C-alpha cells in the first residue's frame, strides 16, 4: 500500500477538502485526488462521497481511517528506529559490572535525555564483536585488541586504562595493606577463573610472565557472588578487579580492595566503531571518552608490549 496515498487519504478525511489536504501536504489538488483514486482502485471501494462543501467519508472510508492512522504511526516508528540521532545508540559494554559499563553510565547521567541501548556481548570474542560493529548491529564496543588488526571501515581509539586492585577477604595476609606492589604478589595465587576469551586470558598470562605472578585462569566459575563469598572466608584466595568495576557484597564479608602500585598494571581497552557511523550521540560519547582519558592519564603504569602506553599523545 502506497504510504503517500494513505497519508493523503487521512489528510482529506481530517480536513474534509481535497484542496485543504493538498495545501497541508504541499502538493496540488490534482495530485491529491489522483492518490486517493489510486487507493480506491487498489481497495475496490469508494472512500469519499462528494458534498456541497467538500467530501465526507463513506462507510468504507470510516472503517479504513483508524487503520490508516495506525499504518502511518508504524511507518514513523520504523523511520525513527533507523534514523541517526533518533534511534537508540547501541553500545556493547561486555559486562555490566566492569569499567565500560560504569563509564557509559556516567555519560548517560550527564545526558539523561538520550536514547540508549546497553548490551553485553559477554560470550563474544573480540573478532566476533568487531564483526557485529561491521554489520551495524551495534554502534560501539570495548576490547583490548590484543594481537588483533582492526578491519577496514572500523576505527579504534584507546580510551580506558583500568587500574588493577587486589580483592581479598579480611583473613588474607595482605588484607591490611594500604597498597601492594606486583613484587609483593609473587607468593600469593590470584584467581581469575571462568575466562574463555583469548584477549583477557592472554593479557593475564602476559601480566603473570612480566612479574612472576601465579595467576590461575583455568577452572570453572560459579559466578561473581560465589567468588565473593569464597574470598570472604579464605586465607589465601585473591583476585584482581579493575578500579572502574563495581561489585556489591554483604557488609559481613569485609572484603578489601587494595590498589596495586609501583607500577600499576592496567587493562587497556579501546573503543571500536564504524568510520561511517553518523549517529550524533556516538560522536558525543567518543568525545567524552577521549576527554576523560586525558584527565585520568598516569605515567606510573604497566601495560604489555602489544599495548604501549601513549605517553606523548595524551599529554
């Protein structure tokens, strides 16, 4: 069904005159009459009857009118859904509790009127996530890009260096430390279980090799809640969390988040998006990420060789 014809039918029904409807639609009266005549032929019914001061709906026209209005509303919703700046910005934050989600939430708090769709491609590796960007199913994602080339048509920019903190229970030997160094962690096993993505697994292997740490990445994960409970009761168990992550636990657990310093290992994350993505909210979000990155810059950090710290470009 021709939407222009449906739109003209509704306009004529509401104004009661072809000329008035044509004026509203900025077309000629002849074009308006032609559109309605075409719709009548398609449906096989008469939609208007002539009266002295214009036209009135026939019984069939009255039956069609609410459906025609709903058809136009549906068309408007469809257009809105794919119009940059009008459809929701769709961002993959990988997981709800980590730094990208926290940062996106802070951006949304500054811009509460934007349309935002937050997704978590938890079980997607970096290559699969980038394929989603290329396909246009999401607008942006966050990945470390460890030994991964960014496909043609995409752009990437380093925007997060998530500083490590050690998370331990109150009976752990380091529980009362204000800070810890990587050298002080060599005798303490660190559990990072349940990871299957090659990016974080590779990163933690690189971190372990660089500082002689014992980081366990192989083994079943029963979820963050089970891990937090185990940490609370353990005299040995420890794990790394990012400074930008947000976890909640019962007060009785008395867990401690201890900054790792001298140097501070950081998990590097880049935002990746399509070069031809014209969504204005995406442009604003990218600017927010770059501005924030400059203000959180710190020299005293460690990153693996494949993610050199961009010291000069962000001073």
